[in-house]
């Protein structure tokens, strides 16, 4: 049986720990775990901890962590995804799948054709939501390190500050993706629902991004990162 696996937003070590209220509620009231059940916890440091539930109450759950192991699910290819900011579930899907496919950093990009604008409190709520999407994806897929979810950034600022050995901007009318020497780091720029304008693609090329397309069909904004990261991980990563 596969162990239930949970992220704990606090440093972990061997020994006994009382779990935060949210995880305690989920383990005890939703999953109906009982004393003696085995669990696996991680804190984002790259370490995993195997343990056993020693108390399961209505509000309190305690675990004894008995073994520490190194996480093995991180890709050798460091990928930074610049994803055009899109609506609701589409952005969630892109972040979830990019996390599962090993992205190390994800930045929502504000470009000319974005239909979403986030400010102040609304932006803070979306950031918290996206982080939880990434956490849930890590719990499911076995990653021990959370991807960094950066605050939304204007396209020109992201282009200026993003560094990688290979930088690609995906565009449906560009030349096909060609083979490159295996990089250790990779940056992808993917447009929002309305796509990137020709001027924005040229701007990216001026920042040393290579324009490329993923086959003959136009992919949705939430589909493109899945295909791009899958191809990259197959070519240079761990798929």
C-alpha cells in the first residue's frame, strides 16, 4: 500500500511532532487515519521522513518520525516556466502539471493580451492558492522540493532578469523546435490565452530567447507547458 504523504510547512526532524491544524483535520477527519498508520512527511528541504501516527484526535494529531531519507524525484534539468497569466482553472492546471513535470520555478507573466489583472489582496490570495496547488502536486507526484512560485511579473521585467543556458519562447508560427546541446538550465516563455504578440516574441528574441513551435497544431495556454516540459525532460531530463 502506498504511504499517505504530506507537506509540513515547518522544519522536520526525527522524533515526535504535533501536526498543524489543517493537516491534522485532513488526516484525522477526512482520511480517517488511525493510531499506528504509517505516514511520510516532507518539509521542502529535499528530505523525506517516514513515521507512524501515535495520536489521532478530533483536533490534534501527533506523529513519530523514525527514518529520514533523501528525496529522489528532483530533475537534473532546472526549468523556469514563464507562463502567461490566464483565468482560474487554466492557470491552476499549468502550475499543477509543471510541478509534476519537475519545474523548479514558475512565474505568471503579464503580457499585452492577458485578460487577468491581479492587484493587492486579490494577488496575495492567488499566490497562496497557487502555492497550495503546487504543494498538492508535490504530495501526489513524490517531489520533496517545492517549486518556487514567483509573484506575477510584467513580461519585459521577466525577460531582463531570467537566466538559463537555453531560453525558448513558444510561438505557433515560429520554426519547429530543433535539437540543442543538453543544457543544465532551461527557461520557457508561454503566452496567455490570446497568445504573445509578434512584438513580444521579437522582444523575447532580443533577450536571447529562441522562438520555436511544438508541432503543426496550436496548443492551448494550459496544454503548451505540459507538452514543452515533457519534451524537455525526455530530451535532457529524467523521463
